[in-house]
């Protein structure tokens, strides 16, 4: 029985209700600010409002179920895989184009239905553009 009362007293003493007491703030004659659970006798004291604990957040999934999240994850993974495949194809084509530009000084291109030969400055510009695209997009 004695342990029961001791345990009950400890639980009551540690309960959140006992910690929600008023807090008073005042400044003494020396200019020192004090905080206490009881106001000083014969002095003006301000009551400090203690903030209440924050409200519990809503459900962590915010209305989504685990199945919905897995569907979204799978969709995103599929999109990323498609983008990586497209980038791989682009890089292969860019490297092939670069090799042709560097190894063949007599290149022609079709402009308005006519075949025109690239001069050396145009070829060098295309080489530098292709190298920049490879450096920016391919590893």
C-alpha cells in the first residue's frame, strides 16, 4: 500500500499538469530580472504566458496510401530510366558525329534541297559545338 501511494505521488508530481504553473517576471531594485513560480511580495510582477505544445501533425502520408506512393515511385523510376536511355542514344550519336567531323575534311550538308560543302571554319565550329554538347551532357 505504501508503494502504491509513493508511485501515485511520483506520477502526479511528474505529470504535465503540474508543470503548467504560472511564471512571474520582475526586476528588482538593482535592475536584475527574476523569474519565479510565485510573485514577489510587495512588487509588481508580469505573468508570462507559457506556450502550449504544438498540435500533433496530420498523418505523415497526408492521405496517400502506401500503394499510391509505390505507384508514384515506380512511375518516376520509369521516367528516369527513359531519360537515361534517350541521353545514352544522344551521346552515341554525338560521338559518331564528332568522329566524322574530325576525320573527314570534305563534309557536305543539305541546305534547302541542295548539297553544300562545309568549309574549314564551319567544320571547326561544328566540332567545337559537338564537343561542348558531349562535355555538357555525356560522361
